[in-house]
């Protein structure tokens, strides 16, 4: 029987790229006739494969770049907690962006990945390079940091024993009751590879309201000059629709750029992929039109 991670590897390919001394799995769909690149940035505990439907839909028209951060998906997972911090992810994302950017660049970023993206935009603004970014799509990210269980303070080896308990609560938050059981089983089979020494660091950073607030403050200033859209799942158990709406308003996303996907959970690009593809495609079309008008 083929394991879920192998299914994704067969569908998306397997390529490790050296980034700052690390070897990270990178999914790249190069489009030689397009001057547009879309960078897909997963959240904590996620992976590039969670964007697989968007990748398939968008790759005919633009270059796609999606990374598995260290310890995620098909990337190595060394037992070095200092390599999983928010600053490490930001530094890796910065190198990947600079290595693969094209004339027009768009970010599609989910949850914790949105915070990394907003911080990168702030860096580009300080370097007077924000014009490189044509637009940003944020998925399932709210104005406040997500709740993190007190269990995350336990030693990693104990958390491994408690994984079934953590799995039950996380599934309830991520997947709506009507989610296809096959999707839940597939996702659980892959995320069970996430090591708890990594998840502890992610929980500490992702659950920090201070760090979350810093990311939002960075993004607020940078997003003033960048078209944006924010999508949320109606039944997301980590971020309420109201929290996501407040996030969109804080970042200056126009009212027509906020979309609630009815019936979706925390992973709308998987459980309601067609709706998400439609919204993202319409947004990208508007960006193309704006660029053609400008040029």
C-alpha cells in the first residue's frame, strides 16, 4: 500500500534544495513563458502538499514555488529545536523568495505562514522592493494568535505518548463534522510524522500574542501598497470568522477581498478546493489586469 506522503511525492515530485545550510523539499512548477511567480507558504505543522489543488490549477499560467519548511512534509526533521523558530522560517522564506522571484510575485499563505509572509513584506518595504509583490492572499488567519494547549509545555518525549489525545482535539478544530473521513485519514497519516520537538517550538511561537502582534504590525504598514485578499472557513475551529474579518480590516483588505467559504474548516484549500481555486483565480485575474493597465 502506498503511503500518503509517497502519493504526494509522486504527484508533486521530490526535490531538495539547499537553503542556508538546510535541505528543504521544494515544489516548483516553472513556467518559462510567464513573468509571474506564486509562492505558497504553509502554516505550522502543514506542508506544500496542502496546496496541491491550487498548484494544479495555477501552474499552466505561472511559476509555482511551495516549500516544506524544515521538519514539515517531505523535508528532513533534525532534533535541533533552535532550527524551528519563527525567525528561522522567515530567513528560509526570504532566501527562497530571492532565489525564485520573477517580475511579478504573489504570496498565498496559510495561517502561521501568513505571519512569515507579512514579516517578509516588511523587509521588502524597508529595502524599497515592495513593488516586486503584486498581491497577497491570506488563508485562515485571525487577528489574535491561536489558542495553544498547556500540554505543549510538557517535554517532547511525553508529548509523543500523548499524541492521540492531541490528535483528537486538533482534528476537532481543523475539520468540520461533514469533512470526508478519507481526507482526515490522509492528513493525519502525514502530520503524524511531525516530531513533537518541532511542534513544541511552533506552539511557543505561533501561540505568542506578542510575536503575532509584531507580524501584524509589520504587515499593516507593508500591505498599504499591496492588493490583498483574505479567505476563511466558516467552520474553522482555530480562527472565527469574526477574528479573520478583523484581521482583514486591520490589514486594509478591501471588503470585496474578504471571503468566507461556507462549510469550510481550517484547510479550505483541501476541504473546499473548488471554491478556493475560484476565488484565488479571480483575484489573480484582477492583478493581471491591474498590471496591464499600469504598463
